[in-house]
């Protein structure tokens, strides 16, 4: 499912030092895990990518239950959306021809496989910034359903 221009713009604001998105996954038994993420981008209009640096519980959950939900509130306009769909972690070492949900892993990793070099975390105060960020891959969500919480939409679901 393709995201609207407003959604794309809001997601690009995340890495600019303002917003946080929340990624929710759950185990096969339904135990949820929610993490706030700052290194977020779009890829090919229907995939949302998040740098995977410390997401151990997320990794375990996605191996058991490959579905995720990303919740985002636009920091300037007060808009809120949820994006849900199939999710996985693409990481270095996958074969060059590996394709997941229509996305060639090499393409995503070539673009975003070393996020900290492209968008260093300047908003993190030096006294708590780790000496080096180690990115192990990208958490990848293929957007299948969007819920728009704008007052005029009253939580309408938009599905494939």
C-alpha cells in the first residue's frame, strides 16, 4: 500500500530530531513489545525501514510472529496514523538475490545499511551517546493497512 504525501513528509521528520515512531511486535503467544524509534525512513513508497541496533525482543518476536505495527504522530500537525503489515529484519550477509515481500534486501541495505553514517544522532547528548553505533540491519515493515486518526476520518482503516 502506498503512503500519502503527508504521511511520507511526516515520516521524514522523524529522523530530523523531533518525532519518535513506536514499533509494536508480539510473540506467538501475544505478548507485546513496544519500542520508540528515531532512525526511520520510507523505501519505495510502501516499506517503512527502521535501523536495527538494539532490538533483541523485537527480533525474537518477528521470528515468531512476522507482523508489526508502527504508530506515528505528526509532530507539527497533530496527525496520528498506524501502519501495519508483514515485518522482518533484513541484515548484512543475506544473498544478493534475497527478496522479501517484493523488496530486494540488497537494495534496502545499500541505501540504509549504515544509517549512523548517513544520519548521525546529533540530538543525543554527548554524555549519553554510545562511543559507536552498531547497526545490524533494518527492521522492515511492508505497509498493508493504514489507520488514519484524523477527526474527519474517525479512525478509518485503509487496506490493500
